[in-house]
C-alpha cells in the first residue's frame, strides 16, 4: 500500500526497491530526487553509485547459467556499484513501467530503456516495484526492440509471473512503443540534453536496516 506521506523534496534520496511477488527483496537503487508529487518521481542515478545488487547464492551472474535454471537457483543480495551508464528515471505510480534516459560518461544521450514493472506502492522511504523481465529499448532515433522475451516466458513457466501479468506487461510495452513511434512524451526529446547540477548531493544508500 502506498504511504501518502511519501513525497520527496528535490535533492533528497528515494530508494527504488525491486521486490519479487513472493515478498523477497532484490536490488535496491538510490535515486537523487529532481522532482516528485507523490505520483511521478524523477530521479538521477549517477555512474559508480553504491547499490544493492543480486547474484547467484555463493556468487555468479544469473545470466551465465542456462535459461532453465536462471530463475530457480537461489539468489543473494550483495553490496555493488551502478557501473553502467548514468541514467535519469521517470517512475509513475500508476504505470507498469519506468523510463530510463541513459547517458555515456561524456554526456552523449544513448537512448531510452523502458523497464517493464509491476507497481507495488510506496513506503515512507521507498518506491517498490516488481521487475517484469520483459523490457523495451528505444534508440535516439526512436527505433525500438523488445528485450529479454525469453526470460519473461521463463518467468511464467517457473511461476515468477502469471500469464495475465505478462500480458499486462506486454500491453504496457506496446503503449510506450506507440508513444515512441509518434514522438510523444517521454520520447519527445525531453531531458535528452539533461545535465545534473554539480551542487546536487549524490544519492546515498542507507544502512541495511533502513532499506
């Protein structure tokens, strides 16, 4: 359930927690808040920000094991770093997706990543989502491609997602693809020239008990 008091001021840190449908907790990404009205959060995740990552129990990348084992092997959380491109994120409480603007380290806009997700509300310090496995990548020229369709189907096979949930996630992907094809927000050029204010504090990952 959403905590209606969870509205964050610019410059504060909001935690994006990726949960599973069984209630277990996966990755945690801290965002430096640009704006928030309780429904739509815009946050910034710089490269090299400490995060909570997930891996196979005992170590190992889940993508290095066969697909049939990828979502059944036990996983563990561990201290990690967001080592990929910096990104700006738009997370809307009533949408089954979030949109990520990716930037290279020399500030070239690389494209939009639409992370298909099941919204699970907010707490006083977190935005909770379930990762839907299926995603959409949209190039700067607005050409697009589905990502990880095989993983999404495998999630259904092993019970991590239902057929109905995957259908809703795909419908959300189709909705954002239509926006991209017609150049509508958030694919209208908004924030593609984004630069963070050098005075902004970096997002901070709290102690484990505060996740």
